[in-house]
């Protein structure tokens, strides 16, 4: 006999009013809701605890790849916080040409930015994950003409904490440590990830080879989480692809326990995932869902559709319905890209 708390949490979730669930009935109401909701999220994410600083970019070397170059760069996102990333740039760029930019965010279990850039680093585990998840989408996008920025999120790859810094943990993350330290300080990992990506956008917009009107983001799983939140919180990001990370929170994150990085204090009592995505409903959003993805929750795709419909409702208020797309593909938890990549190319290259 076990006397558990799960039913208690479900009841609390069901009884929450969620004041920032999208209830707007006009564009004017949407604009006010958006302003107030984003202000709340900035507090929940802990932005008020973070400090801006100069990026101070340092290039650590460039390699010639097949049709593109791969440069390693490190920037500062807060005092004492450095973020390494790979910059993938097409080789056939004309002098003075400004390119469409794409931030390629990674998920769990793939060695951070390495898998996104098609690198295994000599690790068989990463090579296997690239094949399993089709997650080298940084390479897929640079070969379509995008200049790609693929960072390590805090706790992954070269940003792993000391408890994970060994060969056996190349696929692991430091999420549990980071959030355990962050929560008592009024911070959370999702907030720090979003902040870092916004500072990456700051840096991207200083480059003379980037078109400021064409900054985009795409990611799978935990990378979908990052793409979702960056699009929601930063108007400079014009289009986002959210892959394998779009579902009702109750089934996907409350009834199933996922990594601690998914949990933002007070979020469930204020809104659901469709409401967060609706903050970007004035721009372009592509959601892709594997019909056999267990992370969708017990209801499968039926746990996804209502959240997508929330975003479509928000876009309809703005007469922007054509900019929202949802692709359900036959498959498990993985990057598909079959329709998402052509959609992103169309949005940027016409």
C-alpha cells in the first residue's frame, strides 16, 4: 500500500484558474494579454535576477567542412557565464551578403551542440543518437543556405557542471544540479536558457553577415523547449520550429515526470504550453509531432491538438493563421523536418 501525492497534484492542476490562459476575443485584448503575460513570465523565469554584460566574442578556430565552415565561438551572457557555440556558415557567401540566421537548439541525450552539428567527437553514443533522432539539423539548415548558430545550453556539452564532466556522462546533463541550486535563488533552468539565447540574438544582430529581419530558431525535444520560450519572449525571432515538445502539461509533465529543466515555478497555475506559444502568434510557428512519441502523454496526439488550437486561435485574432503550421508525422520522438525545413525556407527565401 502506497499513500502517494499524485492525485493531489492532479486536483490542484485541474482546479487552477490559470489567469493567463488565452481568453482574448479581439486583437486589442490579445495585445494587452500578451503584455501582461510576458511581464509575468519574465518574473517566473527569473530575468530580474540576471545581469546583462558585453558579449566579448572570442573565435577559437574555423574548420572547412563539406560546403560550409564550422567556427567555434564563445560569448558571455552574464558576468562570469560563457556560452560556447558552433557557427556554421555556407561556403559560397558573396561579399557583403546578409544571410538568414537560424539558432539550432539541442535537446537531451545528444552531447549538446555536437550532435546538432553532425559531430560525434569520437563518441559512439553521440553517433548513435544522431542516427536515432535525426538531430543533425544544424547541418541540414546550413546546407539550405542559413547561417546557423548551435550553442551548448547550460548544463550540457562543454557547459556541464563538475558532477558530469567525465567521458561516461557525455550524453548526460547537469539539469538536476542546476535547478536544485537555482530554485532557492529565484531562478530556473528554463529561464537561464532563454536568457542566454536572447543574449545570443544580441550578438547575432551585431554581425555584418546576418539579416536582422531573418532571425529564426528550431529545436527538438529540449531544443523545442528552448525554441518555444525564445520565440515567446523575443520579438526579434521571426519564425520558430518546435519539434517533439508541444503538448498539454498535465499529461506530459505532471502525470509523467520529465527532466527537472521542464519545470518553471508557478507556471502550471498560470498557463499551459499553447498559451506560451501564443505569445509568438504574430510571427511564424511550425510544430511537428511524432504520432508515436511517448512524451506527448497518455492521450498521444489528442493531448497535442488542443494546445495547437490555442495558438491558431491567437493567430486568427491577428489575421495571421497562415503563419501557423502543425505536422503530425508517423514516427517516434525525433526530428522529422520533412515539412518543417521547406516551411522555414519559404518563410525566409520566398
